[in-house]
C-alpha cells in the first residue's frame, strides 16, 4: 500500500462496473479508503446529498468533498493523489489525449452496445447490440495492435520480444485499462451464462491476452467481484425482463 | 494573440457546436491556427485518415498528430499550450473534478435533451425533450448560483458586489463555459425561429446573464457563426424531417 489517505470514503455497489473502476484505480495506486455498500433500492441520505444531480454510485468523498461520475473520479484520483503509486494517465499531452479518446470510445460506444446486447427486451435489439459490441471490440483490438506495434518500433523493445507491453497504458495498467477492466467481471459472468467467449482468442488475440494479463494482476484480483454471485444477479435480472416482456405482450 | 503555434490545423464545419467549442478555446487562449472547412457530405481524405473511428469533426491536428472529440481536444489544448492565454481548467484537483462533472452533465444530459427537443420526428418526443432540457437548464442555473454564492462568501467579493463572477470558470470563461458556449449559436437560432427565450430571465436569471456576458466577449464574438445563416440551415433541416415524417406516414 502506498498509503492511507485521511477521510476518503467510497459509496458503491458491489456489482457496478462503474464502482469497480474506482476500486481498481485505488487498488492500483495503493490508496486505502473506507468502502460503504449502498442499497440502491434504499439510497442513503449521504448518497442523495453527495450526488444530488444523478443520485448514483460511485461517489468518492475526500475530506468531505464528493466527486461523482467514474471517469471524473479516476482523473481526480490521478491528480489529487499524484504521489501515490503509478500515474493512471501518461504525462505527455498527446498520449493523454489518446487515452481520453479511448476512454470516451469505451464509454459511449462499447458500453452502450454491451448494455443493448445484454438488457434489451427484444431479440432483434439484442442481436443488433451484439453486432455493435463486436465491432467496438474489433476497433479496440486494432488500437491495442497499434499500441503494441508502436512499442515494438522502439529498438529496445524490438530486441526483447518478451518486453512487449500488454496494456493500453503500456508498461502498467492505466486509465484506459481500468475503464475497460471495470467491465471485465460482467463480461466473465455473461461468458459463464452463455457459454461464449467475449474476447475471441482467434479474432481478438490481443484483447484476450489483455483480459488475462489484467485480470491476473494482484491489485485487480483484490477488488474483482465474485463472478458466480454476478451470474446469480444477472439471471434474476434476465428473469425479471422476460416476465415484464411477457406481461407487455 | 498569445501566439501562433506551428503546424496547427482544425478540421471543422461552421455550424457544428462541437467545432465551435474548439474555436472558442483557441480564441480564448489566443492561439492562431489554420482552419479547414469540411463538406460532411464529401469528407476529405485528411478527415477520414485523421479520425478513422468516428469520421467526424472537429479534429485538431498538431504537428501531424490528430486529436479527436471536442472535450478531449479542449483538455489537449489546455495541457499542450499551457503557456498560452488563461488556463481553461482550474489548477485545484477538486475544482477540476467539479468542472469535469458539469462538462459531462452538459454533454450527456443537456445536449441529448436539446437534440431530442429540436430534431425528433414526433411532437410527443419533442415535448419530452423540451421538458428534459428545461430541467437540465434549471440544474445548471442552480450550479451557477452555488458558484456565485461560493465566490460571494469570499469577504473581498462581498464588499464589491460588482466583482461577482459571472462564469462557470469564475473570473474568466473556462472549460464549462466553452462547452456550454458551443451551444449558444444554435440556441440563439432556435430562439429566433420559435420566438421563445431558451434562458428565461425570470426563472433562469444567472444563465440568462451568463449567456449575455459570454456572448459579448471579444474572443467569443470573433468565432461565433452567423445566427441568421444557422436559422436558414435549421429551417432546411426541419423541412427535410417533416418531409420524411410525411413520407413515413
């Protein structure tokens, strides 16, 4: 642990990919904090007061100041606790812009498609969501290939193939890895339920390797929710959606 | 002008609120650049090559490196050209987080509602969009009130009511002002077309004053598109939507 930060509290929900991002960032930076699990059916007074605009988790409260929205929180952690652990965003302005571009892509394109694929009420919408999610993952695979190639053009890396960087952040997991990594528990649960591979090792070898590398990091293992518990939750949610769709028909 | 930057080119479209944000930021920071108007019906090879994922404007190309997505570009401008003009984001990590929160709110909540209100095909969707846009503007009005109050709790400001800060960025227009300000030309055109006030001076006095202050800045006037030309464009677009809706019926 790089250190405890006084008066740092995270309001979360164990199954939320957005909360997981914050837990991943704090874990990777080695920052300790108090965690409070919210019951989103009965939100706490503290949550409602801390995020009056959206009433949503995650909220990170630092010295009484609430920070909301997972991507905003990640950047806050990087800027407020710069001394602790590795930097999440690179130092170079252009590399920061590239990381923020992929963060926005995951948030606006991949997450939307995955949600449509998982939680739509009609089969047609699900199929379309799946198609868009696969297209988005192929785009990320190409991005990872470029990052990997970029590193290999460096003569030092060329002479050591094993030093090839497996992360979006290069040597270590950074901002983009954490944002994509927040989705990993849900992806593993969906894979277990449907018996499919989200990151096909043949068509998406770099993403498949990324998921294995990232998922095996001690800092990641320490905060990943239990996949079997997620499967249970997802099955309940799917049953509810099916019941609602049947009632609507 | 704080200065010319070598090899800086913006690919844009004169009517795009996202492009306007970038022009506002560069104008406020006093950075000169080459502007290239794109015909989005016939996109240039340079645009397609520079933004292969989205094929959209704005793209800022600096020293051959393309930066895409307006919010990413604004942060790039702030970080890469830190020496030029005023900083767009505050220095304090918590104030930066607050600015990023409102930026995300404008992007995810206000812009979506405004688009629904303006470009939906059915009257019901338009009414719902209008309702949501008004709610979002009321939330921004409250945010501006808090910012204004916060400043007035400072004894120096209390003694000089005229020194009350009218911008989201406080003393000068910053990140949030630019993101909201990018919408201002479109808002003025809609007001002219519909004969309504988007920022009601009675219910939204601070936003109405903000729009007047921001719109009157020299750096803003210099890059604002012509409202009557926008009205013409919007009327053509509305006629097309109406024709499509009539055909669909």
